């Protein structure tokens, strides 16, 4: 019975946690993507911009252009126990070369 209780607590913890950073790319047109990075433990905006650049490089295998329309967006990171005290998120558009 104790193992069942421990397994239940572990499932609750896993359900509340999110990957860090959460990286999303959505194709908006031929060679165009809208990128979003969301970090639970964001140090500063530069870190989020580096994440965006890395995501752009992944989305564009032949190279990515400059990040355009970079904007802060509300972070969706969080958990049941609120350990994401410094969360942050950025969104940008990129065109592939």
C-alpha cells in the first residue's frame, strides 16, 4: 500500500512539471516560422534569445535569417508547487534562407 501512495505522489509531481525550456516552432508559410521559447528558470532575456536562435537553427536546416518581431509573452511554465519563480518567454518570427 505504501508503494501505491509513493507512486501517486510521483505522478502528481510529474504532472505538475514541464520541460525546461519549452521550445515550439510553428510553420507560418514557406520557409517562415513563429518560434516560442519558455523557461521555468530564465536567467535573463539574452538567455531566451539564445534559445530562440538555437530553435531557429533547428527549424531552418539551410540557415536562418535574423529574428524578427521579438516580443515577450506570458510564460506558461509552472507546476503544482510554484517552483518556477523566474519564468520567462519570448516569441519571434524567422525566415529561412
